[in-house]
C-alpha cells in the first residue's frame, strides 16, 4: 500500500475501529477487489451484502450511465414524477406480498427503519417497540435502540423507546407483545446476530401475535432481501407477510438506496396531519433507482435467488467436509452462511488468515465467534474453489 495514502487515510478520515483492513482498492470487478500493487481479493462479503450481482455488472453500469445523461438530482423527494422511482416501486410491489402497495425510498437501511417506526407509531397511536436479542437494524438513534446487543446501546442512552428486547426464535416470549406495542421489528434471518434462522412456527406465531394485538410487524430484509437467502425475499421461506418490509443494501445495485414498503393506509399516515411527516432530500435518488431497477431485473432474469440456494447448499457441504476441529458449527440459508468457531480469539485470527490468503470475510457484530460468508450471488465454481483453498489454509494456521 502507498504509505502516504495510508497515512492520510488514518489522518483525515474519521476511523470506525482501531485496526482497519486498509486494503487500497484500485478497482472492483465481478467477485474481486483489485488492490494497488496488483494483489486481488475475493469479496466473500459482497461489500457487506450490497454487491449481489458482483461488482460493476454491465446492466447496472449501463442504467446509471443512461440516467446520468438525463438528470441526477432534480428536486426534493416526493414532488416530481421520476420514472426510475416509479418503475422500481411498481416492480417491488409486484414482487412483494399483495398487502404491499407502496414504497417509500430512503438513502439507507437505518433511515428506512426510522421511517417504518414513525409510520407504525402514527398509525397505531402507540409508542413502544419490540425487537430481538442479537438484532442489528442500523446505527441511527431509534435503529440503535432496537439493537440486540446492550454493549452497543449503552454509550448512547437514553435512546428512543421504550423497547422490549425479546429472545429471538422463542415462541414462549411472544406474550410480551401486547396492546402497548406500536411495532415489532425482526430480521427474518439474523446476520449480525451470528447467522440465526428462526423456525417457520416461530415466525407464524409472531405474525399471529401481532395481528391479535394490533402491533405493526416490520421485517428488516436489509441484508436478506434481493436473493441473498435463496428466495427473492426471506419472508418467502416462512410464508408470512409482514405489515412493513424494509430493504436497502443490494436494493440500489451498488448505489445507496433503502426503502420501506407496505399498505397505502399504513405508509400514507406520513403524508398528512401534518403533511411532510417524513422527508429526505436524496431518498430515492434517480441514479440509485435506475441502478436498482436494472439490478432487480437482472436478478430475476438470471434466476439468481435460485442460484444462491443451490450454490449455498454446495458451499456449506464443502465447508462441512473440511471437518476442522476449530469449527463448532456451520449454518446458513442460500448464500448467507455462518461459520462458528470455538472462541472469539480463533475467530479473529481466522478472519485475518482468510484476508491474508486473499478472501475477504468478517465476523458478525453481535456474535464474535461467527464469521459471515455472503459472496456475490454470481460467484463462479472456480472462485468457490479458490475460497475453499484459502479458508482451509487459514484454518490450518490457527
Ligand atoms: C439487517 C440490517 N438492518 C439495517 C441495517 C442498516 O443499514 P444501513 O447501514 O444502510 O443504515 C443493516 C446494515 O448492516 C442490516 O444488516
């Protein structure tokens, strides 16, 4: 790495951790990041769940170019009729359960969570929320209040609430959802919680409890949406429709874009009494929507969710076949796979070993013994072979 650039990176950019990976990215294409100096790395986390089509997909780049030549930003969100927004919203509502009629576009996942919480409060006239242990919904104040890891919440309290934190996947705990709860927020599969997959029974019981009590059920599909788990949306694994679904990450095809989607009655509360109850200058940026629409059409045309299911199963089998004693469990759904190791220290060393061997993986925020694997859904067999070799060599060095 260029020492001057690295020095300036540490000096001028606010840091988020004491030891950044620090790869100097020259360009990215397909499943690979190319670093200055010639080294390349397999992006086995898809830029944290964003690059579901890999990097630089021509359909996405073409859509961005065409949109950029017409216009970029034109005016405040929600006033003008912008065809890229309309088309993407229309496609999403066609693909989501029938109760989803409208889409509100945001800049990010956390911002979409905030909007969904506001809609739920206004719609129900209630103030409390429920969320689950291990949850991650973003880092703005209300999203953080839902976080299922007290260590991340503590330095920033008091946070918006009250929030009832319930054990993930435990049917018996659902009685705590009562008529005081405006919304229950859940990831249908937890990623940062250590790749945890609840039972179909639990999700159905949750849906039923929310219907009984009038709490708005919000599925956070920021990471699981857009094919990652082997279905276009993870909710399809459970056959349960939430009242609101939150999307982001892969939604913009590599451009920043989030959304919350639901019935017109529910989302509509933000437009009246007073109007402009939730607005954002850049949410649903035309470039992001054009890129997102191209990405969505490509996902569907290339049947990438199905591919993720098949490739994910095969990848899990190969990981299991390594039978390394440091691994205590492997679980996953589609191309969202968790490798659980015997200790946090082994996990940290394993992640560093993989990067050293040319494969980017990372541990999960709320479970320091689980490494998350989430490659582009377009990953090739040869790239999987490369990753397995690197993972095996990292395990053997532990
Ligand atoms: C499940 C989930 N929800 C919400 C978020 C927050 O999204 P953003 O980082 O775009 O604010 C994330 C980000 O990692 C996430 O994984």
